[in-house]
């Protein structure tokens, strides 16, 4: 049995205005999941991208605009968005306070393809560093 102390996992900046704490990934022994949380400054977020696997985004605190293909919705604390594999999606913080979200990706590492990128970005493999 392996217990993971999340307070020993320091947050890191993935993009300007977005701090991320990777809690579960291949780096800590996961075989099929990544679980991470993000703290997003006002107007910051994740640009449009897609994954080859399913993802769930849950708002813990704050107010987010999230999109899935051409559909847009505003989510607040206690709301989740299920994102099927291969679907273009993203989000941004709509509120004046920090947006806190949790993401679960159905893979032990994060692979995302961003609009305009030739190759997917892969991170959190067992022997790789963070994003």
C-alpha cells in the first residue's frame, strides 16, 4: 500500500496565471488515471485542446466558462463537465476570485493537443518531469 501526501506535492505554473498540483499520475504509480487540481487567476484558463481519453473537470470554487466544441456553459462550485475523448474543449476563469478546479484524465499521464500544434504535449510519464 502506498499513501501519497498531497501537501508534499508543490504546485507549479503550467501557463501564465495557472498553478497546478499533480496529485495522481504514473509518477506515483497510477496505471489508468491522472488527478490534478488547478488554481486559475481571473481571465486565465486552458486554451482549446483535446485528449485521446475521457476527462472530467469539476469546479471546486469560483466561476468558469467551459466549452466543448462549439457549446459553452458557465459552471460554478459543485458542477462538473464530462469531456469525451477527442473533443475540443477549454475553460477560463470568469470571476474576480481564483478559480479552483479538479481534473481527472483517464490515463496515467497527460497528453493534450492544442490548436495550432503539430504534436501533442505529453507530461507526467514515470521517468519524465512535469508539464
